[in-house]
């Protein structure tokens, strides 16, 4: 039977999962990072580590996310399955499929109509479990060097008071999606906190995360989330009340013009269809390294999504 893990059982899972997913943190920081996520307002209610146990031993574990989402524009419950891990000493017994099926049954009992996971091992394994891949493409954005310098856009760091406006901007992109998350202020706070903690608990200079808003009339009218780390420079998410994304482009220009000598003026991003800030160039596109997999529990199959990099779990 699937159980929520805590105490010594959770420590056992963290010991086992630290080598592949330590993200450059120390073991102690890895534990702090995981614990802090479950102490946010959103994480306390929606994120749990679950597993199958035998006595005092965890046979297989995973993270269970219970999302509020939109499926073809309808409010629906979405089950997220992350960090599925079987210790090497327990492999070969089909334990991961058993846990996933238990999670799906539990999610369906809770009213979830769709399950989502992100695979680092390709699509075939999870296709055998009834999941379907939804293509996600990352684009490379180039910010051309200009002679006019930084644009006259009011750009400042985000504050908690901006989160309702960011949520409103963000949800405008979800209205036509096959599947998307209901990105409430509490969920956005969770997503940003998770990324900030990973940067703050890691070695100095390994990762940074910056969140900026463009302000108009004392309100956030656009925002960007930019990370730097081993994966390079990534536009994790963005949004603009202007459908063209012109404020996003101006903010990216302002960001790179802080240090005109910096040679790196390219970044990777996932962008929803139709969003192309006029100030930037889209150089190329490539499949995302992690494969988005979806399994329908009680709704029709889906073929597209709105899923920002900060939403990946």
C-alpha cells in the first residue's frame, strides 16, 4: 500500500536520491531544500513524498503533486508524478510501475482527471504504462546589441505584492491550452521559492535566479524569470499584458545592458504559441531534454500544453 513518507523513511529516500538529484548541493543542503518546499503555503497541502515500504525499508518512492489545472479550458485536478526512484538493491521487481499505478488510483479517487510526469529517460518506458508524450520545444533567443543602450522601461525586482498580478498575466496564456496549471499566487510563490532555495543553498556562483517586473501605473505589467547555472542562461518564464510581448523584450534588453561587456546575449526558453517579443530574435528550436508525459484518467487525450520551465517537477 502506498504511504506518505516522513521521519527516518524520508531520510532514507533522501540518502538514496541525493547522488542522482543532488543538484550540486551538499547532502545537508539537499535535505533542507526538500524540507523547505513542503513548508511553503502551497507545498504543505499539495506536495508529499510517497512510497511502498517493507518493514523499515523504502522499496520505491516518488513525489506526489496535487495541482489545480485547466484541461481544454475546464477546471480540473491534475496529478503530478515526480522523482520516481527505486534503490539499486530493489530493482528488477517492477516496483516503480506498482507505485505509479497506486498513485494513479489515489489521484483518481481524489478527483484528478489527468496525470503528468517529466521523463529524463525518454518516452518508451512510460508509454508502456499508458502515458503519451506531448512535444515541448525550447527556442534559443538572441538579444541583438543596439546603439541606443538600455530602454527606458521601469524594471524592478519582484515583491510578494506583485504575485497576484503575475498570476493574472500568466493565466492569460493558459486559456487555449490542452492542459495547463492554475498558476495562483501561492503556486507561483512555491515555484520561485524552490528555484531560489536551490540557488541559495548551493555553492557560491553555481546558480542565480532573478525575477523582474516592468511596472506601469504602480502595477506589474510584465515579468521575467531568468536563471543562470550549469544549464546556461534560461528564460524560465515570462508574461506581458501586451500580447506581442514588447515589455518582455525591453526587460531582456535592460537586463543585458546592465553589463554591456558581457558577451552572453543568448538564452534558452519555452514560449507559448504566438509570443515573440519584437526586440529579440529566435535563432533555433530543439526538443526539450525532459519529455512531458500525460496519462488521461477520465478525459479525452491531449496534444498540447502550456507548461513553463518553472512548472517542471
